[in-house]
C-alpha cells in the first residue's frame, strides 16, 4: 500500500504547466479550498512536486501551514494524504519557519473522539519528530496512547515512540521503562510485543540506557524462545549494538552461538544476516576466534543455503583488515603456513561446488587472501584462485540467466583484482578469457570484454597475436542477430582499441567499419567513435564522426559531431611529428590549430542554455592555447639559432650579474621569459579547470592534471636550461606516483616527463653553463615528445555521470535585478544567503559535498556626494563562511557595512568542499546592487552647517538620544 501511495504521489501533477512559485502555490491553494473531496486530494498530493521544484523555506513554510489547516478541518482520508506528503517530504520539514503554529494546528486533532483521527495524528507527530524532538505535549500523548484499547491507535503510538526515541534522549529514557513493562506484562498480546521490541534499538543515547536495554533483550531471548520472538529480539539486539558500538564483540559472539547451537533454520538465517551487517559496519572488531568459529560452522553445515550465507560473510571480511588479523601470528609463536588455516581449506573446498554462488564466494575469498597477505607460501593459493576462476568462467559464460550473470560479474571482478596485485598471472587469465569468448553467450561476452579492457588498461598484456582472435570474433559478431549485438560491438571495439598500443592498422579499421555498415546503428557507431577518442585512436574516430554527420536530427547534435570530427583531425595532424625536424613540427601544429579553431566554433554552436558544454569549451580552449605556446617556443628556439648570442655572452652575464644576457639579444631574453610565464599561466588555468570540475570522474581529472604538469615541466625546463640554472630545483618535479598509473595515456605521459627531466638534469650537470644550442634542442624535443602522445578525450568530455549544482537565494532581494536595495550609511545590511544542493540521478557517485564555502565581497561602483576621509576597512566588505548542508539545504547571514555613499556591487560566490577537504569552485556567483544613502538627520545637520546655522538645542538633544 505504501509503495502504491508513493508512486501515486510521485506521478501526480504529470503534464502540469510551468508556473512560478507563488502562482503554483495559489493554484494548489485553490484546489485545497474546493468543495469537492477529489480536487482537495489532488491538490494535496501535488505538494511534494512543488517542494522539489521550489525548495526554499518561504514557500515550504506557507505550504505546510496550508496542509496543517487541511489536516485540522478535513476528514480522515485527507489527513492520510497530508501524512503521506509529510513523510515523503521529510527532508523539507526543517525549513518550516513557524513550527509552533504548524504543530498547534496538527496537534489539535489529538483530542478527537475518533481513534483513527488520533492514530493519524500520532503518525503525523512521529513523522515530524526531527523538528519537534523535545515537545512534552507530544511525548505525553504518545505515552497515553500506548495504553489505548484501540489497536490502530496503539500501533500508531508505537510508530511515533520509535521515531521520537531515535531523536530525543529524554523521551527514550522516559519511555524505556514503560516499553519494558508492556513487553514483560502478561496482558500484552504477543503480536504487540513483537512490534514493541524494535523500539529498544533506539536506546543508544548513553551507556546506562544501552546497558539496561541489552539486559532486557537478554532476558527476552531466554524467556521467550519462540522463533518469531527470538528473530525480532536478536535483530534488535544487533541494531542496538551497531549504534552503541561498545557491545559489538559480545553481539558477534552471541550471534555465532545461535548460528552454531540453534537448530532452527530461520534463526540461523537471521544470525547470518546480522553477522553480515556487522561485517560491513565494523570488520575491525572481528577477532581470529570469531572468524574461526564461522569457518567451522560453514565446514560442518549440510545446508547449501546456510553455507552460502556464511561464505558471504567471510568473503566480506576477506576484503577488509579482519583477514590480516586472522593470518597474523600471535607474538612468540611460530608462523603457520597459510594453507593450514580453516578459512583457506573452506575456500578451496567451495571453489568447485555445484552451487554457483558458493563457488563464487570461495574464489573471492582466495583472491582477497592472495591480494591482502603478501606471504611467500601463497603460490599454491594463487593457482587455486586462478583454476577456480577459470572453472567458474566456463560454467557461467554458457548460461545467460540473471543468476549466472551475477556470478560471472563477481568472477571477472576477482580476475581484475588478482591480475592487478599479481601481474605474473595476467597471461594465463587473459588467454582463458580469449579462449572462452568464442563459445560464450552474448551477455557473458560483453562482461568478459569489459574485464579484458580493464586488465589491458592496467597491464599491456594483449599482444599482437591475440588481436587476430579478437578480429575473428568481431567478424563473427557482425553476422549475429541477437539483441546484444550492438552492445557487444562496442565492448569488443573497446578491447581492440586498448590492446593495439600503436596506431590501428588499416585492416582493423576496415573490419570495424564493415561491421558497423552492416549493423546500421548510428548510436553504436557514435559509442565506438567515442571510445576511439578516449583511447587516442583519432584517425578512426574522425572517420566515424564524419560518417555520422548526416544521421542526426538536430543542428546542435550536428555541430557537436562536427566539432568532435575537427578535434580528432587536429590530433591526427600531430601524430606525424618527428624529433629534430622543427619546421615540419611547426606546420603540423599550425594545421592542428586550424582544425581546432573550426572545432571550437562548432562546439560553441552546439551548446544550449540547458547544456552549456562549459568543461568541453574550457578544455579545448586550453588545448588551443597550449599548442600556440608550443609553437611560439619552437619559433623562439629557431630564432636563437639564426641569431645566436655572441661568444662573450657568458662573460657579459657574469660581469653584469644578469644571467639573461647569456641568451644574447634583448628580444630573445624577453621571448624566453614571456614563454615561461605563458606556460605557468596555462598551468594555473588548467588548475582552475580542475577545480571547477566537481562532477568529473577521476580519470578525467587525472588527464587535466597531466596537461597541467606538462605546462609546468616546460616552464621548469626553460628556467633550468636558459633563464636561471642555479636556482632551479629538480626535487619537486621528481617522478612520484608512477606505481599508480591507470591508463596507457598516463603511462606514456609519465614516461615522457621522466625522460625530459633526466635530459634537463644531465645537461645541467655535464655542461654548466649549458650552451644555447643544446638547450634549444632539448626544449624542442621535449615539446615534440609531449605532442607525439595522442591526446585522450576522457569520459567527462562526452558523458556526465554525476550532476551537482547549487541554487542560491539572497534576501533582501530587489524585485527587479537591476534595481538597487536602499540602505542608510549608518546602518548595516543583514544579508541572508540560503542555498539548495541539487543532484542528478546518481548523487555522490565520485565525491560528496561536506560543506559549502560562501564568499561575499562588495565593490563601490559609483560614488555620490562629497569625499570624506574614511578608514580603508569601511570601504570594502570581504567575508567568508563555511556551512554544512543538512538535507541538501543551508543558510547563513552576513552583516555588511556601506559607509561610503553610492552604489555598491555585492557578489556572493559559492564553492564546495568535499569529504577529503578539497575545495571545488563550482559556483554559482550571484550579484545584487546596494545604494548607500545618507541618513536624514546627518543630511539635515550637513545642510545647516553649509548654510552657517548652528544646530538647534532640540536637535542637539536628539543627537544624544539617537545613539539609543
């Protein structure tokens, strides 16, 4: 019923016209005032949509007060609708400004003679517990209703008691004894006891309360041994321990005891479920004895369903710190070989079990042990893991049922993890995957291709010999007629792009294009082109984008594809660069820039107000500026060759104390210095792009970071070789982080960075001071080496998986944005800033907002009146505050001074801080105008002084009192 109500509420208002906040509220208010019950209900259920669209307090407060009126005077069905709206809009409750008035209207119904009306009111109060946790009248009503003779009212009181106990320490302490009496009382029916017991999970506010609740639950477990009672009590026991934290080891022992000794399957299943919950929440509290006891139970149980559950708990623990505690030797004892542990025996026994789920957990445990425990005697375990994974792969790849696919996903994930931590196993794993690809079902083939691509991204293990198998399979798939054909074409093309480390051969391109022509699906071709752009195969991508230009229905899509085609062509021009051939390098860069300029024009045309393509435009503009800077640097180096510095340049530099004299002519010096500053400026701009990309995936951010590092590298090389060799340091540019390379593009870029740094350092050591010829050659070769690595257009350039935006509201705010707010210069303006964090379909996929940083600054736009000598502190306002959003809402206030008469421009800019403490400049930036006016009394005194009249006695008295 709840689910249907929720979907009904969610779908209400479909096709509703776009209205502003006030108009929408008036429209719903009209429905609430209607005499027809149907129209009233329809208006009520539209409120959640209104809250979602206009999530600011001023509207939400008015709307909830109107709903409270409906609740007070309406019938029970309307009350039920209001209750459902309140429960669905729980995160907006704290935005109610008049909480007292809202509660007063709702609470009046508690005195009704109708027990159903009282029950709905109790549920309403329970749903509002987060904003009224300490209301004594609500506490009293709940306690009274627990003694009611009406079952509906008692159940509602239990619901409200659970919600208030979770929010209020006082209520929990006060109600605990009452709940205890009711549970232990003989007059209370068993079904009611089963509903009362879960309230005890909220008694975790202090240690004494938690302890008394645990004692009561312990008594209940022994006093009421029936299956239902034990299940509810044990589960409440677990939730209480998980919240209070101190009793988790005892709870693990209790659950293991029931798992071992209780013969009832239902109780064992509950114990396994709760053990899994504790394994996820607090794996560090599991001792070796706990894991050993669970292993023994799993080894001895005859039931596959229970063994599956226990292995699920063990596989969860095997991926955490608990596994290291299990294998660590006690001090003073000899180290035990890993193979002799029960956990390893259990995993090896289960690897070839006829139940797929059990086998999957078995190999997962072996994989996690191999990855976590760096011991010398693990070679047999690694082999067992590989054999188990291969057998599961053969079993699941022939079956396209959902269960088999889920098991296959676990298997392939384990393969990627095993290869990552044990690279020497990669060859055998990849060979088994390629062998199985030919006979597998299409659904399994897609997953296997993803696995192959993930392995190949980490380790270049797919040799040229294996490409032949992939191409044969690609031809085979092109002739298939299954519904998975399109997805499979994309997945397999991705593996081919990843595996061919050099440029694609003409044969491979021909095969892919032929299959795409036969498939005749434009979306598939676009996805393959997108993957080609990500892997740096720009020639293939350009041809596919070109073929798609005439297949789109919108001009925005046409311009988008055209821009991608031009970018791919530009990057393709750079693949022909050769070292020591600088004239051809300049012509290649010029050709690439021509295409990039065409592409940025198309990209700008492709943007819309709803999709402004800001990251894409920023990234491409930076790439254009970087190419121009590279071109300018090569030209500067060439000019040094044509007009070299005089032979005595070094002597002049030493006598004058100006190292720039070694570059020769003043123009050369200025060009080199300008070039270095330009690269540093580009690095700063790449840093700004990085900071503004809060929703980008980690690979895209790493790509931007690599571009920034390439700019810093060149500026450092210019400084170290030409401008200031003595003060240039190599420490901050030393190669670090190469062990965590995640893609072929990053691997190649890091290789170039290290090579250039070594060259610069060796030149500085061998030939000090470095000759202009050697330094020019080194710089030009560094530029060409960087450009020869094909640029990777990462996922965020094409696809936004996470979407986060902030909406700000300022008060006071003018009716007309261009109209200033009037403030007297002897007063302060209290600026209230409210904001709402809006998410897409996958909130917090890559990173979450921890707090929002609000920066308020004011600038004097135009001055009016005479100039006065005013302290500098009073001339500007610069303030910053950090606020933590609660339920995606935040608000704060700033006090601003406007002593100088005139128009001031106030700018409020927001940025977000993620859970790692990193600041992201996401925006938005909002501007309002304030007009500072002279207060009337000061104006009058000034005018009198100008006319030469002293202020009257009455006015003098006024000045004395005006302070108060």
